[in-house]
C-alpha cells in the first residue's frame, strides 16, 4: 500500500529514548505544530459553518416555535373567554327558561283553578237545586204522611171508641186527633 512507506518514514522520525518506535504517533513532538494547525483550521471551519448556516436556522426554528406557542396561547385565551361567555349565556338562558316555565306552570295552575272553581260552583248549584227539589219532595211526602197519619189516627180513634162501646162523632174525633198531633 501507498501509505505504509509514509507511516514507516514517520515512525522512523519519532522514536523513543531506547530507539524504538512510539506506539502513538499523535504524541510525537515533531507533529504537534501540524496537529495544532489542523485543529485550528477545523475549529474555524466548524465555527463558520455553525455561525453562518446551522445557528441561524436553529434560531429561525426557535423563533417560529416561540411565535407559534405565543399565537396558540393567545388563541387559547380567546377561546377560554368565548367559552366563559358561552357558559354565562347558557346560564342566563337556563334561568330565563326556568322563569318562563314557572310562569307557564303558574298560568296553567290559575287556569285549572279557575276551571275547578267554575266546576265546583256549577256542582254546588246543581247540588243546591237537587237538595231544594229533594226537600220539596220530602215536604210533600211529610205532608202526605201527616194527612195519612191523621186519617189513620181518626179511623183508629173511631174504631177504638166504637170498640169500647161508645159513639163518637166525626167532629169530636177530628178535634181530639188535631189537638194530640199539635203537641
């Protein structure tokens, strides 16, 4: 291989105090300035790449993320306020609906009570009319019963007087029965 003579040549330059080759050529003092030069060149190239290309891109991504996060937080706050307003509107509508429902229930109760009062008054009037009719019928029955009782009492009194051996005239029996019925 082409690199072997270079390594042998380099190894020949760096030898230890006993005359043997150093196992690690990086530690050869003759190569240190060359290694430092390439280290500085590499660091400068890396610095330029990072400062001109990588870091601006990273900064742009970070700025974009920060902007997105800020916008999302603002949108979340706006949505939170809208949700709170919607909740207040819902609670208001619910309270209004409950008030309207209470009014409707009160109106329905009033209508039902009015209908109930009218039906009760009608029923009371019908009951009063039937009661008056019944009282009139009862009065007629009583009057008829009193007349029947008087007739039976007269007939019974006549028969008793006749059975006891006396004679009773109709006027005397009627007067005696009427006096007894009056009290």
